[in-house]
C-alpha cells in the first residue's frame, strides 16, 4: 500500500499544496505531478546532475531528495529562470555561446550555474569548473558552457555588460526574483 503525505512547497514562486506518495523523489513530483519536465531524469543515482534544482537556493540532485524533505521549501527549476518573458542572462549566454547542443544537460547546468553566481558573482574559470563539476554533458560542450557562465557573470542584472568586471555595484545574479515562466528547456 502506498503511503501518501500532504506537503506544501513554493515552486518557481507559486505555492503548491499536494498529496504525494511518501516514497516519491522531488524529481518525480516536479516532473510527474507538476508537469515541470524541464528538470531531466537520467542516472537517478546522483552522478549526472541532469536533475539539478535549487531547494532554498542550494543546488541539489532532485533524484536523491524525497519530495517530503522539500516540504515547506522554496524550489526553483529551470522553468523559473526566465522573468516576464525575458530569458535569464545565463540562458541567453548559453544560447549566444553555442553551449546548447542536444540540450539534455542544459537545465541542470543552468541551475548549477545560477547557484554558483549567487555565491560568487564573478567566478574564476577554476571556480566555474568546480561549480559545474557535478553536471555531465554528453555532447562535451564544456568549453562553451564555461564561456557562457563567464559571459553571464560579466553582465549586470538587466543583461547589459557591467561597467567593469568586478564592479562592486553590479548586482549578483542570484538576487533576481524567480517567477514562473516559459520552459525554454527541452522536454
Ligand atoms: S538524474 Fe539525478 S543526478 Fe542524474
Ligand atoms: S548539450 Fe547535450 S548533453 Fe549537454
């Protein structure tokens, strides 16, 4: 017999109350119950990063987290990155640098990169490599992905180039409010 449990999460800025199967992962609930298929299902053992989401601004492998553990939390998926129909600067940078090949890993890469820029707005190349080390790209687009994160880090919140790299007045990417929007990720 399946045990169900009532939980409430804020997902991409929207409060969601639902009954879930107690053994279901956050990945299953996001994809199957909420239809947020931008978050990808792949290895299911925490090896590939395709399922990366933010839980209270911390990037996690959603295949390893029970949905019940996210009760009361704020969850951000790739669908929550764009604001008001405008791509998040990271999304635009990924497109501009040709980082999106088959696209399967990109939602996880974007979320991991967003977490990185929130804690380190102007990361070094080594920091980016380390910050995205848990996200595999089968198309081996790592060089373009790193370029994209560097390019996004050089932009201010409006998507314009900051006055100078390291400009203390340039807001951190992680300060952006997340609101529901179009899913720009592959299904
Ligand atoms: S599907 Fe979660 S880490 Fe691979
Ligand atoms: S773009 Fe194809 S797996 Fe990364």
